[in-house]
């Protein structure tokens, strides 16, 4: 027995309720993320959504996380693009030794990971590729790229914990 499709009126009622809630929780981005979720739902065919309220709530939450990640991403410029005067310098031998030790620990932690996790970590963190670019290049889903990245980050965090100042 098939379920009747969700009516347009139904999801609109949820939209109004959820927009008000997201406006209170996150006045800056809540409404924008909610509108993005609705656009996504409509582009994919809202009739296929069995639980419009749940879909809109989860999509909005995911949209806010994505916005936060984009804002907090660290901009970096490859060393090769910096002028010679802008290159970082080491002041003393102790700093140099610490840096080498930390780099060796990072390399050892990376080598402990499966090749796919290594590749995702290096491309994303060191080469600046997006998750979508990595997924397309490796022929895997974006979700799998995120899983590989999370695994790599957790592993590296555990292995480099002794170098953390906190």
C-alpha cells in the first residue's frame, strides 16, 4: 500500500513553524539555511519527501553546519606563492627540532591510515581540494570522502595529542 504524497500546504505549514524557530536560534543564517533547504526539496520533488518537517529541520541544520565550516575554514597560501621575505623562519634550534619531531609524528600517523584516508586528508588539508573535487577524482561519494576525512582527523588527533598545548 503506497503512502499518499505530502501536500504542498503541509510542508508550507512546517516551513512557517521552522523558519520562526530557526530565526530565534540563529538570526544570522537560520532563515537563509531554511530557504536553501526548501529550494533543495522543491528541486528534488517535494512529493518524494515522506516527512517534510523532519527533512526541512535536518536540511536546515546541515546547511547551518556547512555555513559555519565555510566561515571557519582557514585561508592558506602555498609557500611557493609567498615572497621570500614572507617565508616563515625558525628562530632557534629548539623550535626547529620541535617542528621536525611534530612533522615526523604527523607523517607516521598518516602512514598508519589506509591509502584512501591518506589521499583524502592530503588533498583536502594540504592541497586545498574540496570534498566534491576529491569525490569526483577518486570515484567515490562525497559522503565517503567525509567519512575518510573524519577517520583521518580522529586518528591524527589521537596520535598528535602529546603536542597539543591544551
